[in-house]
C-alpha cells in the first residue's frame, strides 16, 4: 500500500511537532531532533497506523516512545521516537536489547539508533487479537496453530538466552501478524536481569487468560487448563527442548 510521506522539515510546527516531541517539547528541542533525524538519513514520515495521538494516526505508543512509519533513503522503516517525559534518557539501551533478540532471529531488525530515535525494520501487519478475530472458515485452525507455534518457538529462543520480554501476558499489543513475517515486538520493558517467562506468559495468554484464549478455544479444541498448567510448571523448572516439545504436543501444535 502506497503511503503519503511528509518531509521532516515540516515537523517544526504544529500539528506535526507534537509527534517529534510528545507530549511536550520546546521549539529548540524539536529543531535539535530534526537535525538528529537528518544525521540518521530519515527524510520523511507517514502519519498512518492503528493508534492515534490526538487526531494523528501513528503505528504505536508506549511508555518510552511513539512509533511512526518513516523513510530512510527509499526504504520504509519503523521509527521509535523517545517521549520527552520518558524516564529513559536515551534509546541506545533498548537498541542493545533489540540486537540481542535479533541474534536469535526474533523481533524487527534493528537498523540504526541515536539518542532520541530507534530505527527498525517496518513490519506491515496487524495486532494478533485483530487477526485471530478475523479468522473464518476452513483452514482457520491450521493458520492459528501455525502462528501460535511460530511465536512460541520465538519465546523459547528468548528463554534460552535468558531474555525476558516482560509484557507478553498482554499478547494483544506485542505480537504482529504480517504477510511476510509474524513476530514479537516492543522490547522497551525487556530485561536480561529477570528470570525469563516468555513461553509461560504467552501460553497463558493464548490458552488460559485472555479473550484470545476464548476465541482460540472456538477455533480448535485445546486441552483442559489444568493439563496446560501442569506441563508449564515442568517447563518452568527445566526450560529444556524436551519439556518445550511436551508442551507443543499437549497444545496440539
């Protein structure tokens, strides 16, 4: 889909400056951020996406930053802009975490980073909850199983490197299903200093807790909750490939 891009030079004034300096920034801060973007070779931004900031469409919004679609040269990228009220003083620590997950083939690929910006691969897709609710007709169970298995494999790889995403119990906002790639996103609350619980969190979200779990039950018959909880306890203790395979078997994946 072709998007309409606006030159970053126009982001000096309202309403666009609100995006670069959300929630509040001085004109000096905005100008400084524009020159930072120029150094990153970010030419323009498209105001599209499922989230809104005031009346402006964007790709996403979190505690640390807002995410927009941008152009680096001719390539479309996802640009994360540090919020001016964020407790995080720079974006480089998040870039380090993203590089780590990229090393096991998880997450959007990191492209570049500066103090206030993180440039990542743009993944065109929809939030997993919207995707699950859009499933209809024959082949739905096969599609759903394939995506859940892919995300669980990603989570297993993160567990293996001692990396905890931190927000996967709320799966809705943190998994994107796209035509080319489905993946976990948004690593701003991640840590390598906590005990990882990626597989357990996402299994609970898909099969025990959320609205997605109810919808998944309708699409394919999953085992009783008690059975899932038992195997999760075993996995939590061992975090081995063997206990992970047992979990996949129980979940009919």
